[in-house]
């Protein structure tokens, strides 16, 4: 009797794992969509992707700028150029979307901008302070 209950629980957990895998956040189809120009995007999905790409760029640039002892406002401008260039290249050249469907270039280029500036400055200051003081 105990074996029957444990077998039923095992089958139930296997079904739940398969369902989670199908609806999971890390399925290969979701990552493949990031580089697929034929994929369909809604405004929220594209905004989330652009936001998180910008955050990763901010963290990498901030850590790099801080470990190499770079100081001055020119580096903030360079970060903005790099970040905006990557975002523009991603949606215009990789995804090949019509930016007018999503509100134009200004809306897409502003997605996640202010949060990324904050993260960039925070990581730059922390890395610089920890590495050089």
C-alpha cells in the first residue's frame, strides 16, 4: 500500500516537473527568440529585454571603469554611447523590428536608461573604491 502511494506521488511530481519545464523561464525556445528576427514581440516583452540588456551593460562597464581607475565625466558619456549603441544595434540589426510599432527610436532607446545609469554609477564607484582605497 505504501508502494502504491509513493508511486502515485512520483508520477505526480514527474508530471509537475514536465509541466514546469514546458512553461519554465529557461526553455531553449525563449533564449532562441532573443536572436530570432522572425519572432513576434509585444511592447512589454521587448521593453523587458532591452531593459535587462542595458542593465548587464551597465554592470560590466561600471565594474570595468572602476577596476581600471578611470575618472571623469567623459566616461559617463562613453557609457551612454556604448549602451545606446548596443540597444540600437540589437533592435535594429539583430531583431529587425519596425521601431514605429513600438513608439519610435526615442521610446526604445530610453527603455531602462535611468536605472542603468544608476547601476553604472553604483558599480563604478564601488569597484573604484574597493580596488583603489
